[in-house]
């Protein structure tokens, strides 16, 4: 990396080419092996060592030598980039993409998002959007179809955030919020005003999360206030409860403060909105386990599992992330922190059933980091490092603060290990980890 901390252009080029093809660093390593002739392949190091070299190249630590440079050239030639651009480079089309994804309301992998992004650029002239433009111009009030368009778009933003880095998606979300705000300034019937208030609250929650990811304390607080006011006007306790859940990640590691916020959300929601309640109960279990409250953590995660058994995770936009694999990862966090080995192993078995090509990138940041900790505590250093590398790959792609926090824990736990794989991971992590830390915004 250069002296001013900026990656050289050649390093960014390797990373960009990999991400455009929707490849992990492990997949790129495999492609490099395939591109080598038999003589070169015999001289290549192990897969894990190739991955380490890729990390160094992408971090700008050192430039590829002649052998790697030639292998990269062959891989890019054999595997042309998809005709659709990466969604991170389509900020002008993210509004249309969010509407498309929200209307479908389906789980999808990154390649599907790329395909939808290409479709959104072609079919962006949508009738609901035209109605919205006329409404904003003052020609007429928005009708229910236009508001449905905004509701779908809000749901789409919550799904896209697991595939697209916050700094890319945030500007489009702000444009969306501005459109909602402009409509709310007009004279509307109560039922339409209430629907738009819900849209504003659901969008502001995500905007606060994006602002926090980027370290913007002022905008995080501003969006948080908007979510709280919108929840009050819409009489929607779930929005307020969700906001406290998001804020529980923003305490700078203050477990006591996080637990208080989560409890405030649980008190606010009561027995309503079971998906949000299941998530908050699991969050409370995670934090109380970290505080050493074994009995309270187990009671909370068991209650969360009972509630989760009957939930519809698509009931609210923010709960779409809580699929069985992600819920199992929260259970793993609890049992691993409590050093309950059998329960940790069972949770990892459950997670393995749900990981695959459709697993969202941001989800992998947290899930794989938690699996790394659990594997290490179960005595398997190699599996721990493999999972940690997967988490590092995903976290680097998304620049996700929560992923860095979890990986920091992995790095600390692996530090005493004298194994070569653990030492190699520490070197790779030090070369990749950004220096910026998220401040506590509470």
C-alpha cells in the first residue's frame, strides 16, 4: 500500500476484476491454478498460500511478480467480465434496482443482482415512477399505486444492502428518502400519510445504519431521530424497536449499553411483530453471553428459537436477513461465547445446511467469523483459518464494520496459536485491515 494509505491502481484493478466476476478470493486462486500450464502448476504453492498472495496483491502490499502477472492475464482473458456492470458502479440506477428487487421480494445471490441491475437500466421508465415524478412536480397527489412503488423500493433497499457496500447504496437511499419527504409535505388523506410515514421510518432505519457504517456520527443521529418520529406518527412500535436493535451494534463494544437498548426494543414491541422480537431476543442472548450471564443468555436464545419457529421473515423489510442460516449463526455466537461445545457444533451443522451460492455477501462477514471462533475453540485451527479467510474476503468486499469487529475478535483469539496457518492469517489480516474504527455513536 502506498505511503498515504491508498491502494495502487494495479491493486484496485485486481480486486475490481475479481468482484465483477462475483468471485471470492478462493475462487480466483482456483482459476489461477487452472490457468497455469503443467510445469508452472507444479511450482505453485498451496491454495491457502495463493490466497495469501492475492490478499497481498489486492491490499497493495507488493506487486505481482512475472508468474502471477501472467496467470492473472490468462484468467481475465479466459473469463471475460459479465456484460452487466457491478451494482456498486450503478448509483444512478439503484432506485430502479431497489424497486425491482423489492417487488420480487425474493432471496437472491450476487449474480442475480447483477442481472437485475442490467434489466433495471433497460426498463427504468416505470409507470409508478412517472406518477411519482408528476406528484413531486405538484401535478397531482400520489395514488396508492405510487405509494406501493415506494414501499416496494424500501423493501428492495433492505435486500440490496447485503450485496452492495453502504457507500455505494447510500446516495440512492437518500434520494428515495427525499422523495418520500417531499410527498409528506403535501396535503394527503390520513391513510396515505400513514403509509408514507411507515416508508419513511423503514428507510430511515437503513439510512442510519449506512451512515454508521461510514463513520458519520451526525447523519446517524439525524436518521435515527427521523426513524423515531416516523414510528410515532405511524403508531408503529416495530420501527422504533428495530432502531434500538440497530443502535445496539453502535455502542463501541459497551455490552451493558447494548443490552439496555435491546431490552428497550423488546419492551416497546411487546408480543407484536414476532420476527423482530425473535431477532431482538437473539441479540440479547449474544450480548448477555458476552457479559458472562450464562443463565440469562441461554434463556434468551431458547425463547428466541421458540418465537423464530413461527415467524415470517418477510413481514418487515429489516427482518429479511434473518434466514435460518443467519439465525443459527446468532445461536452459534451465544453457545461459542459460553464455551458450550456440543451446542456450538450443532449450530455449525445447521449453518452448513444453509450456506451456498445464494448466501449474501454481508451475511458471510459475520457468519464465517463466528464459525472461525467456534472452530478454534473446538480445537480445529485449519478450519478456523479457512472460515476466517472467507469472512475476510466478504468483509473486504463490503467494508462492513461489524465484519471487521468480529474478525478483530478472531485475530485476538488466534494470536496465541503457534501454527503456521494462524501466523499467516495474522500477516494477511494486518495487511488488509483498515485503520479506521467505528466510534461509539451513543
